[in-house]
C-alpha cells in the first residue's frame, strides 16, 4: 500500500490561514445577516406600533353615540370609513387592519387574505402563518371589553430582503475566502523563503559531503536561526564523528602497513633458523643452541614491535581512549622502579617527585611515555639516568614537566627533528631497537595536550623534556 505523502508546510500554512479567514467571514456574515434580520423585523414591528397609535388605532365608535347604524351592526372606524383618518396606510399592498369584537371580525380594510386569517387569541405582537406565508400582526385593545384592533403586514418583503442580504454576504464571504487562499499561498511562500534557503544550504552540504561547511545563522527569523544553529551543531558532531572514523581507519591502515614493513625481516629470520635446525638433525648442540637463542631473541623483538605498533594504533584513535584523574608522580615512580629491576646495572635516579602531580589522561599511555623515555635513555645512554618531575607555570598555565637525561653520546642536532618519526633511528645509534619508542613518546605527549623536546644533558648525553598541562 502506497503511503500518502504529507502536505508541505506551505500548503499547511495556506490551509490554516484560509480556514481562519473562512471562520471569521462565516461568523461575521452570520452575525451581519442576523443583525440585519433583527433590524428589519424590529422596523416592521415599530411600523405596526406607529399605525396602532394613528387614527386607525383609536377607540371605535359605539352604537348610539352619533352612529346612525342600528345597534348590533358592529363598530366602525373613526372618520366614518374603515381606516378613515389614515386611508393611505391601508391602501399599501400586503397590509390590513381588522376590528374584532366578541371573537369575531366586525370590520376590516386593506389586503385581507382571501383564505381564512385566524382571529387573535390575545393582544401584542405575533407571527401568523396564513395564505401560504407568514404575517406579522399587532393586536391592541380598544373600546369596550372584548373589542380589539388587529394590524397585520406581510412578511414576504422582509424575508426577501433578508434572503437577498444572506446571498450577498455568502457571495462576499466566498470571494473573501478565495482571495485569502491566494494571498495566504503567496505570503506563506515569502515567509518560508528563509527556510527554503536553509534547505538549499543543507542540500549543498549533503551533495558535496563537506561537513566543514555551515549554514548561515543571521538575518532570518528567530525560528529559522535556531534551526540553522541546530543543523550546524549536528554538522559539527558529524564532522567530529567522521574525523574520528577516518582517524581510526587511518590507524588501521597504518598498523597494517607497519606490521607488514617491520615484521617481515624477523619472521624471515625465525623461519630460516627453524628450517636450518629441521634440515640438519645432526647439527652440533652449540650451533643448535645458538640458533634457538637467535629465534628467542627475534621472538622477543617481534613481540616488542607488535606491542609498540598496537600502542601506536590505539594512540592514533586517541579520542576513544579512556581518561581519568591520576597522579603522574605515582606513574613515574612505578616506571622507575620497574626500570631498575630490568636494568640493575644502570643507576636510575628519580629527583623532584616529592609532591602529587594531578593530571587527567590515559594511564596506560602515560606509562608508555615514561617507560619508553627511560628505556631509550638506558639503551642509548651510559651508566646513569636521571628522571625529574615537577610543576611548571612559567607560561601562565599550570602544568607538569617530566625530564629524562643520560650521560651517553647524545643526539646530533641534525637528527633531533626526525627521531620522533616511526621507525626512525639516530645516525649514531648502535644499540638495537625498532625506532618506535620515541614515536610513542611524541604521540602520547600530543594526545595529552603537551609536547616533547630534546636537548643536551649537563652530563653530556641527551635530555628529553615533556611538558603536559594539568587540566585538559
């Protein structure tokens, strides 16, 4: 079943505005017609009352008081003729007057209906249906008890005027509703133009897939600006999410490339040694032991490279790493103790770490940073490594400074810009290594909002300094 497409906002606004105008016009038209009808009927009632106060409504002459007619022949109108004193009144078409005495009509004048017209049951104004249409009557008491004068007027002219007014009002209301629909459609189009511009801007963003673009938020209606702000906020979140996804994909690609680049040589060496052992069962024990030691060494280096590459890959997706409040002093102290156990022949000294150094960061990443700095100093330095930790506020912002220095040959000036690249090694380096340790240090420093610098140590070797902000 095909779903019906909902109406556009412009159509809904047009329908709503037209409906509002229609309700107002219908209500106003109904009120106008009702007011006109009430005024017309009230005017007719006033006319009947005026006639009742004229000569025709005076007290009829009674027999024996100058009336030559014998008694019992009924009363007559003043002036000696029915309606005498106001003959023009009774000559109007659709009106008549009657004298009623004892429940019977004794005299009448005017356009009395040919069919029977009921005798009034009382006095006052009344609407009567007779001769196929309505009449408006006014009955007043005159003369002796039981005598009354009834004035009547045909309601058809009044009803015709009311119906004509109703038709005109309906026609005007219909034209008004049509014009309101046209104007509402035109004006709603103008009112919704900022929304159309916003739609075109969003379409431009979706067509180019450039999430850095933003839609304009100025010189429009408040609601449109608020919507534009929400769209821009959504685009910002999408841009960040897309960036994180791209970084994760790039980290995955780099990890695969690094693994293929770095593991081929040790795996080939391990395979060659194992093949040599398997092909030579009679190999002397000393050679076999040397080959197995070589395999074990390659295996350790292979595991170390895989661990470093995995740490680098996690660092490349740094926004997804867990962060928590920690004391960098404790991290450094634990790293120094572990290094002393691994390298008892080297004197590793910790200075300046007497106070807590609170920091928000990834604990494993900061431990990698400290471990690799110390391991690099031990591997390429001499017999003494000094690790320092302290606060730093010289640049106006609170932070901590970690320094690691050795008494080795140091790092030449020409190599200091490239030693933090992956798989890069100093030109004078003689100790074994993968060239990933300092790359991990630089990466973790950047992830924690800091930087790493290299300089000469007072002891003659290299001095690495990491500056980290206290709060991110």
